[in-house]
């Protein structure tokens, strides 16, 4: 069953419950931002067209499958309004930081300098 498979996966991550319903939006959001920042910081300095296309597809796919429906409803329009700058690592890092700050401001949280 699906639950059995889920339990088997969970054995590889002791103490971590992978189901979204067991996390608060804040916990999931924090983990999501860590992932986004990590990917941006590891993006290539001078991407070729294929790398740009792949990153754009990833960002759009990530937004469309994000487990929190409320976050997803904000993320998708945000990406449409502010498409990612994929010309360099620095530009993608800035884009992620700008989007993170945009969300932080909306939630009344502190922003981070870039």
C-alpha cells in the first residue's frame, strides 16, 4: 500500500515526518526557503541556454507542486510577476532573496540584506 511505502521511506529519515499535514506552514516554509537558497547558491556562474531552461522548468514545477496550497497560491503569481533572472548565479541568488523578502514583508517578518 501507499502507507507501507511511505513508512519505508520514513525509515531512511528517522525522526522526520515527510507528510505536509504534520508540519506547520512556518516549518515547511522555512525548509522550502533553505532549499531555494541552496539551489541558487549552487547554480553555475555562467549558465548555458540548456541550464537556464532547466532551472526555469524546475522553478515553475516547484511552484506548481508546492505542498502548501496557500503558499502555492502566492508563489505561482509571484513567479509570473517577477520571472527569475537566470543569467548568472548572482542574479538567481538576488532573485531568490528578493522573493524571500517579498514574502517576509507580507508576513510581517524581518527581511534579509542582499
